[in-house]
C-alpha cells in the first residue's frame, strides 16, 4: 500500500505544474495552455510539459477532456498535494 502512495506522490516539477494549473484556473476561470505552462515552469519544450501532464494523469492527480484544448484540471487527489 505504501508503494502505491509513493508512486502517486508528485515530484517537485510535477507539483509546480499542479500548482500552476490550479492557480491559473482560480485566477482566470480556465486552465493554462501547454505553452503557458512551459513558460511558467521555465522549460523550452512543450513536449516536456506534455510528458509531465501524462504522468500526472496516470497518477490520478490531473485530468483532461479528450480532444479539447485547455481542459486540464486538478483532481481531488491532486488538490491534496496543494
């Protein structure tokens, strides 16, 4: 059981992404774009952001709607880390 919790614990960069998505939604009413996330995290590649997003979705900390842009949101499990 502790192994499952450990795999769901976000890394520092993943936690920064969760915080950024949550803050952007609260401030603007909609999630940030992948490019806005990349700029906020200080990374050059949108592919890096997409990799982080994919990991957070697998961990159940972030969710998105298929084929809809700006559809990221932090799940209840993700909010527990904020």
